[in-house]
C-alpha cells in the first residue's frame, strides 16, 4: 500500500505542469530484479503495474534492473549501475529487496545523479530492514534517498502497517511530490488511520527509539554467527564470507535445485519456521533451491551468537540427515521465553505515566 501510494503520487508529480493532457506514466524505473531478491511490490507484476510506461522497442514495462556482481549476485554492481543510469536516465530508482544481505549503494548513486544532474527520484523500500535503520546498518536519508517506504512488522517490531517517509522541505520543489503522496495515502489508498493498530505502532516506535543501539547490533551479530555456523556444518551459505555472509538479519542457504519447498516443509515439521527462496540462478520460484531465514524475532527473545550456532547444528542435521530434532528445538526454544528490548512496567513506570 505504501509503495502504491508513492507510485501513484509520482504520476501526479511528473504531470504537474500540464494537467490538461492525459497523464503520462513513469517513463523508466530502475529496481532490483525479482529473481535476485527484489520485492514484488516494486515490480511490474506488483504495485508498479499500473504506473510504469511501456518501452516502445520491447513493448514491455520500462523497467531496468540493477546489474549485480558476478561473484556475489546479492550485491549491486555499482560501476555498471552508474553506466546504466547515465544511459537510460530513469525517472525513479527503487532500492530495496525481500532477500537482502547487504546495504544498498544509495550514497554512490545519489552522488552520481547530482554530478550528472539527472533528476531521478530515489526511493528505498526498507520493508525488511526498517528496524535496522541507523549507524549499524544504513542511514538512507543521510546517504541521499528522497523517500523511504516500509512495513512496520519485520525487523521493525510493530503492528502490521505501512509507512512512507520523505526528506523534502516545504521550500523545495519536490515538496509537491510529498503533498501528492499524502493525498494518495489519504483519501487515495486508505479511508482512516486504523486506530486498532496505531497505538501498537506508537509503542513499538518508542521501544525502537529506546533500544535500537542494543537491538540492532545483536541482530546483525547473531545473523553473522548463524551464517558462519551453518557454513561450518557444511551447508552452502550464500553471500560474501568476507563479511560473515550477511550484513542484515537474513541468512540464505542453498539446499539444491528445486529442493527449497521440500526442505522448508521438513524443517517446519521439526519446529523451525523459514521459507523457501528462489536464488539468483533459479529460473522460477517453482525451482527454488534456497532457504531464507531471519533471526530478528529470536534475538528479541534473547538468543545470542552461541545459541544460533546450536540451532545451526540442528538445522544441518535435518537438511543433511533428515533427522528428527523436534525435541532438541523445543528444549532450545524453552530457554528463551521472555521478550527483550521492550518496556518494563517497573523500570519505565514514569514513562508510562506520561504516555497515559
């Protein structure tokens, strides 16, 4: 919904100087390829569908994908990307993925756009990594993003909602885009502000502000430890081993061509929940050869690096030997039942009094 509001607003913004003609669509969009981790909502088959123009040469949506590094297809090839931006001059550049192991090159792209005076809008869909925003991972507005969208229920541990944030001031020309976004959000996309989940989001925001410098490093360190432990067990962990395979909360494991769904079901029967994932060289999700795992929730329940290494051994036993580890997983999970990085009535009594 947040991305739809932005794409819809882009149409109004691009046509703001001539409202008598039928509005043109977004001329060209650059984004992450769906098969290389890109999010569905930023694809022509998703929320972008009705807002992007068609390329007259190919008769397909005018979308160009970021090139990726040959030795690490989970990371954008910055040099090749800058050449492509110079060639295609996109109206909109959309960073962000659902399979995300590394920061996005926002600063490098913003610097290039400014040097070449290319007026592209830079948007970062941080749905999966919104709870990692800051000096421990990535600071999109400081790096030059114009807009940030996201969901507030993944690494950002709130209620299930969407968010759009912008960096425009009222005296800037692009504040007109922000005004369009606000009108496309309400009444364009939603009819009210959903009070049933708004209070939960408010409290999560207070907690994220209070605990982020404890929570975020723990999440990233735990994911690296988990990835290294899975690799030590002999599993094929994707990403760059020089940085611990991941720089986010996600760990991606290759389990064999087309085996992702079957392995995910096997793990679920052993009380380990993850999802199967098409990897960059898979032709479709039906041939998914990977698993995508995230450790943010169990970090909030107190699991640390050694605990994730213990879990990695259980997962390896299931994948490699079809072992039954249900009891082991239950015993491990039973040690972590108290939620962390959350307000405690005794410790934060004065704050609660001010809030309510």
